[in-house]
C-alpha cells in the first residue's frame, strides 16, 4: 500500500477500474491500514452507508467496514466459511448511487476475518447483516450488484450506468486512468 491510497479517500463510482479488481490479502496490519479503516468508516457514515469495501475507495487490499446500527465492524481478509438459507433483498451501493437491484443471497453466514489489530474474529450474521457482508465481500472480488441483474434489469439501468461512467471519466479519475473506463454490461 502506498501512502497516497489512504490520503483523502473518496468513494469510487461505477466505471472506475478499481471496482473490478480482486483485492490482495493483507499480510500484516500497519498504522496506515488502521487509518484507512477509520477513514472508510467515517466516509461510510458521512454517505449514510451501512458497508464499504476497500476497492470502493481505491485501495486494493482485502478490508471492509460494516455497521447496520448494531456496532462497527472493521475487518481484514474476511471470508465466508458457512452459508445457510436464501433471501432476496433490494440492494443499493455507494459506488452505484441511484441504482437498486434485487439480489438473492444466503440468509445466514459465518464470516472469519482479522480485526484491526490482526486478531482472529468469527461473526455469525443473518438477515440484513448477512447480506451486507456478502455485498462487501463481492466488492473484494471485483463483483458489483449489477452483476446480479437480469438482462432486462441491466437494460433498465443502462442510462444511469452510462451517466455514472461519464461522471467518472470526466471528473473522478486522473487523465492517465480515464482511457481504461469501460461500461461493464
């Protein structure tokens, strides 16, 4: 991780190539990792979110923050080790403002991770919390909620995605990265 990744984090929007990259595992937690997790939490709260993954702020490491109103989780190298049942929830995403997709996910999950002090944690989650963990873990693998949309669903949101892509192209990325933006439909 380089220093600039943690400085002045901002939420990356659809079209930013950082959202489609599979993250690298964190081998050792540093003060910079803790700072990034804290800044991610602040950014999540400031944008009325309930989860945020490192790729959404341009950091290519396996970290996420989640808070559905029951306390803040700051997780490093999370993975789902058990899934049970099914549920369908309408999900939004801070990187896809204005886009909502119905997503079928496991109703219960068990997540293993490291906390911000690199100590092992195991979390049993169900309902909304289970969906949020699955959503954020998708981000760590370069997957977005639009990947769950049917062809008809993608056609319905195509205009919104094009608007987001153009916003990223002209406002959100440095000139050197603008050419790599592609509509991922």
